[in-house]
């Protein structure tokens, strides 16, 4: 699960230009994989996911650059939680 999560995160730059729905699907997949790999979670990782999902609350304001930046923050939180 962690390997797939890492692969999805690494592809953020190619996913982002495909639009808000593709980015949201990738974010949901990453969250599901994280939940499978770390059922108890880690507060900084949860916070990074919360921030990632906030950008999907208003689809018209989706910004691919912001998505990629947030996924990079998520990757950093994941690395720190290992």
C-alpha cells in the first residue's frame, strides 16, 4: 500500500493537469492506501490530507500547481512518519 501511495504521489505533476476530478480521485486513492498502511494514522499526515481535500470543496477554484504543492507536503509528512 505504501509503495502504491508513493507512486501516486510521485505522479502528482502528471495527474494535476488532467483536472479537478482526476486530482480528487488520486487524493481519495492516496488516503485509502494510507489508511490501509497505517490504520492508526499520524496527526501530521492527517492534517496534510485535510489540507489536500480542502481544495476540492470549490471545484471552480482548482489549481493544478496547488495540488502538486500539497501532495509534496503530504509526501514530506509521510516520510517523517516512518
